[in-house]
C-alpha cells in the first residue's frame, strides 16, 4: 500500500530529527526524497550548499528570516568549520570563548 504524503512527511521529520544537531542538518545525512519533501514543506531552510536549518516556523521561507536561526548560528559555524577544516582553523579569542561557552551550556 502506498504511503500518503502526510505519512512520508512524518517519516522524513522523524529521520531528520535524529541527525539534526542544534537544528542544523547536512544534506548528506538526509535521503534526497526526504530532503526534497522537507524543503518543499518548509521544514528545511537552506543555509549554504549542503547545509540546512531544521525549523518548524513555516512562515519563514529563508533561514535568515527565522528566529531559530539566531539561536542556531553559532552551532552552524562550529559544525561547518569542523566539517570543512577539522581542527585546523583559528578564531579570534572572543569568538572562541563565546562558542565554547555556548557548547558548555548545552551539556
């Protein structure tokens, strides 16, 4: 029996919620059909190529328009830099301290 679009959406939301870290998801962690469905439905908002904000604010069409983006921006920067450069990058001291305090606050 074919699944309804609502059932597919529920499955996609469930799958993405397992991989999202601080509401940030990489496209490589999502099946292409699920990604397309979630983008179309407004739950995934593109940040940059390969990176999405997982957000239930369906009124915001872009990541930068969402209130959740401002909560998640430092998490995105940390994940992106680590994925791209591993530990081979430097930040200005005040930014590094802020990112570290945010990470410690999540524990």
